[in-house]
C-alpha cells in the first residue's frame, strides 16, 4: 500500500518526481550539482536541480535558460532534433540572459551532434563560460524519444576532465537509465 501511494505521488510529479531521488544519489556520489533540462526553442530550460553548495557557483536555477548549442545538456537535446528541423530550432532567438563564450552555426554544431548520437552522451569544455566543463546524457520516454537531459557541470580548477570522463560519466549514464526505468513504471500507473 505504501509503495502504491509513493508511486502515485511520484507519478503526479512527472519526470522530475521520478528523477529527483536518483539525482540526489548521484549528487552525493560525485559532490556536484545535478541538473535536468528540456529544450525550448534554441534554449535549454532547467526543469530540476539538486544543488551542492559551492563558493563559486554558476548561479543557474530552475527555470533558467541557456543557449543549447553551447551546453552539454543542450547538445544532448539538439542531437534528438531531426536534421531538417535543426536550422529552424537554432534560428529561434535565444531568450537566455547568458551570452555563451563560443557560438556555433548549424554547420559547426552538426558534427558535434553526430558525435553525441554516436557515443550517447555530450560534453562541453568551456564553450559556455571559461572554466566550466560539463557532461550530459539523454532521458528517453516512450518509443525511445529524448524528452530531457540530465547532466553535471564542474569548474576546471576543481575537477580534471579525466575524472569527469572516467568516474562521473559512467555514474551519470547509469543514473539516466535508472530514471528512465522508474519513469516508465510511473507512467504505467493509473492516473
């Protein structure tokens, strides 16, 4: 009975409800802030975060928007956009107050998106802001469609790229699969 009530509660919260416990576990394991984002036009919108207090913070909160092409979360989401629609999506004016350090044209981002499709995850190495590196993985819904992305970002002075790839990435991908599994179970429950 308790499990049924708990699952009904999580189901009512949607994807973030299913993701939050997994995001909290990952955050504790890597001592980093974990984010959930969705694509809106040419921006990503943060739809969930589990924060770790840091002296130097990116200052991103739920509801914040960032240009998708310059972020790992955004690249995961853009990689799921059909190629004929990519130009239209990236041509949508950004509503983000952040100006990325590196801006990409559709032709410049295409090979990066193909890499994301091939490897199943994305990274950003100081493309958004100096010192910020990030990784992200897709969250898939029914039919395998990418519905959101989960990721983490660190400062280059704190964590080396090898730690992110060798230690954090496998944990991030495992977390994404666990969220997908729980979310799939939640969607089976009667509303």
